[in-house]
């Protein structure tokens, strides 16, 4: 029962929300010169990056199911690519931010790089979320009507062999 639960649509809201909100917290912390806001931003970024790991791990199987039901493979791949970028950029932002405090004279430059990576991660996660929305609302990925998969924009594919 648990394994048939579609986890991807539940999990994806964590990285989308937290990576973007953490960027807003970071910007407020910089504007107010407040350690509290910046520490909160870092904590939210970490949880957002962990959520991105879970979203990408559950997204692969969800994408396979969608493609097998006839959803356009290019649309699925575009969503997955944006999600992969968001994941790696968020991880890089966490690592750079964690290292920034230990870089001495280069701290400002390293912190600036961390902020830039954070901005790109937020942009990538928003793009991934948008493309995920397109999969649902334009291609009917994961949509059911009266308990049956809704028709998508393409013919269903044969299930892959399980050798």
C-alpha cells in the first residue's frame, strides 16, 4: 500500500517552497545585517536541499509512470533536467555557505558565490516546479478521473521489461 502511494507530488513542495523562502530570508538578513535571519535562511536552505534530494529520487519513477501512460517524454525530461539543476545548485549553495565562515579574508567573496548559487538554485527550482505543473495541467501526468488515468497527449507505451 505504502509503495503505491505517489510520493513525488507530496514531496516536491518542500524544495520549491524552502529554497525560495530561504533566499528571501537570506536577502532580509543581508539587508538588516541580522545573523538570525541568515542562520534561519541557511537552515531552510539545508532542509530545501534535502527535500530536493527526495523529490529527485521520487521523480524518476514518477516520470517513468507518466511516460508509460503516454506523457510526452521531452516534457518529462525537461522537468527532470530543471530539477537536477536545482538539486545540484542547492547542494553547492549549502556547501559554499558552510565553508564561507572558514575562509578568512576571502569570506566576502565566498559568501557572494554562495548567494549567487542560492539565487540560481531558487530560479532552477521555480523552473522545475513550473515544468512539473505543465506535466500535470497540460499533459495530465498523474491525473485520474473516476479512478482511471486521464488521457494524456500521447499513446501509452509498453511497460519496460523487468529483467
